C-alpha cells in the first residue's frame, strides 16, 4: 500500500436533526498508508500480541 493512500470511512449518524433515525453519515478521511508505514517502522517496539494480530490480518512486514 502506498504511504499516501487515504481511505474515506462513512460513519452512521445515531439520530437525525428531528430526533429520528439518521440517514447516511459523515465521511472521515483515514490516512491508512501512513498508519501501515508507521506500524512497519515501529515493529520492534510493538508488543508481541499486536504483532501477532497484525500478522494474522495479513500484514506484510
């Protein structure tokens, strides 16, 4: 994944302006490429459990 990769995550709104169920939500940009790069860089300082979980998720170190 390129370091500059950004994902847009759409959140659900708990309630609309009238107090009813909300429709859609707000888009939040997540700098996923930067996060992945940081995890790779800091691998030696991450706990064993975190490294194991990321590896199980398919993290390519």
